[in-house]
C-alpha cells in the first residue's frame, strides 16, 4: 500500500480524517504519530516523562557491564528514546568490596533489597544477581510494586515460569517483564521468537546453548584433550563454575530449552520431563568414531514437532556431520537453528555468555522500555500442543567389552528383539592400554526402543560398564 494512502486509511479508522486530499496527508501523519505516542506513554509506569530510573540487583560481571554501556552511550540512548536512562541504585552483598566499574553520578551502592523495591522513584528493576531464591523475591517484589523487570535469570524463569506469568496477568499493562539475556546471552533469540515467528510454524529447534560445554567439546575434538583436561581449561578461563554440574550435566541447556519451547510451541513443560544427558560420559574414542563417520559431537538442545503435531525434546551429545552448520561452531560460541514453514531455516550465532554480550541484551530490554515498547504476553500465548517423552532418531551406540566369542551376534539378537535395525558397526584396532570398544550406528528408531536395547546389552557378561549412546542430529546425515 502507498505510504500516503496508509496514513489516510489508518487515520480514518480513528475517525480523524474523512477525505483523501493533499492537505489531509500531513494531518493524517500527525494524527497517527500523535495517537501512537500518547497510547504508549500513557500506559507505561514511569516516574518521569523524560527520565527512566533503574535499580540494579547485582554489581558483579553483568551488572558492571550494564552500568558501563549506559554511561558510554548515554547521549545516544537519549536521542534514541527521548529519555535519560539513569542508574539510581546498585544492590550488592558487600558494599565495601571494590568494583571494576565507575558509579554514575547520583548512583548509590545499597545492600538491602528494599532500598530498591520500596523506592517509588525507581521505574525498572534489573535482576542480574542469579539464583532462584532471593532473585525470585526480588522479581516478584518489583513486579508487585509496579516496577518493570529486566532479568538474565534463565534458571528462575524455567523453574517458576507459570507463577511469573500468572502474576503478570494480574498487573497493570505498564508493568513489563523482559528477559532477552536469559537464553544464549548476546544472541537476540527471545525477541525473535516474540516477533519474527508469530506468523510461522516452527517444526524444529536445535542448538548449542551452553558455551562451557561447547568449549570443552572443541578442545576434546580439535585439540585431542581428555575430558578432565578440557574441563580444567574451561575453569581456568572462567567458562565453568566452581561446581560445573549445571553445565556439563546439561541442566543449564535444559532450562534454556524449556523457555524456548514455551515461546515456540506455547507449552509449559516441567524440566524433569525433558530428557537430559551431559557430556561426562564422552571419551576420546567417541570423537575418533565420529571422525570416521565424517563429523563431530556437540551438546545440543533439541525440540521437534512430529507428524501428529506433538512435540518431543531432549538435551544430549549429538553426532553432527562436518557439512552441518552447527559442526563449525567452536569455543564458547552459541548457535541456534530454527526450521519453520515460512522462513525455512534461520540460524542465530553469537556469544552466549560473558560481561558485555549478556549486558548488551539487558541494555536492549532497558532501551525498549524507555522507548515505550510493550509486550503484553512476554512468553507468547499458550497452546494445546502436547509434549511426548519419546522421539525418533538414528542413534550412535558405543559398547565397551571383555573379549569373547559371539559378541556381535548377541548384539544383533538384542537389536532384533526390540525392532532396532543396525546400519553399521565401527571398530578401530585396539591399542595397548586402550579400552576395548566398538560402535554401532542404527537406522531411525524410537528412543524408547534404544533404551531397551541398552538395558539388555548391559546385562550381558561381556559388557563393561554402562553403554554410551547419542542421537544423530539429521535423518539425512549420510547425504
């Protein structure tokens, strides 16, 4: 539609313009802009028309990054939004601890949550303290007191999403909840899910959504390091926490996947229902076999809609071919691929953690609030889509064994019993002091059938330890 005609049509709908003449074009344009501006600012909860004030919970890595970016780009943000964005208070555990950022003029360090929560002059609470206990009290308290919230806390959202959503439904529309930094740090995947796919149907989401484990897997594959060596290096570089269980166990990725599933499919799934396996069982041998097959191994979060319209999901190490876009995403980088009816394939790649990538996403949310952007349903509408705890895939199995006659025959019999067809068997020559093992690649089969095969194989006398398995990402992996 011609832009001038669009102005007239929209203004006419408001009852302000009735004829299409040159003199009405300017009137229509002013009417539309004035109406949009007044409807936005009248519903936002702001203490001042020309200033938006922030209270930040957490003065560490991300909190400091937010303060720095706001200070460095203050003039630009004022031009962009028409408002000054001011940090009024930063709440920390220890006020005497030195900070690696400069406090803005007029900003104070506080140690009591109530100093921000009960301050009516603060418009937005920014929660970057982490955790799911005190952080929940802060988020709920801020929303209840009419403050919009910006958070980077995926664990809190994944754990208490329904409760947060229920609370938001009881509040005034000017109270906003934004969480771009909660999933994949600096990658704008949340906003994309809220806006770019609303007219689309997502069939598959798969991605590298934990930087620590991707760094480790890169070191194990490319640099031939052991699991322990890779974890030690990740810890030294700050990619892994003192207790890395959430990362290497896949639980961090599962929290992010749950949030993405709600946005993509409108479903609330308990985290424990999503199959979750980390990278602790991987060995150098698995990477050797993956290389023989022409690919590598990545820890992925995967959610897929089946032919019946139900959705399955899992977090697990996966075999990906060297031709796959995800295979070349190395180090602490994150990547998400979305397959959909309209856009076909969309890939998002970027930094998934760190001071400035995470702070940048928080800044984007803060600026959106300052501009008056609103999102009445931050988690997108719910749907009747069902979750099924089963999926179909090609699988890679690695079996450690004590040498004896008839091993392959017995494995074949177990697979036949459970309807699992074997595509190929791989075995490298066994070197001295190396664990004896061979690998099997199946044809496409139910996950439930694979679990039955593994249980039966583990019970055989020659099987040493628990068999390892992982899905093969694509059905057409051989092509």
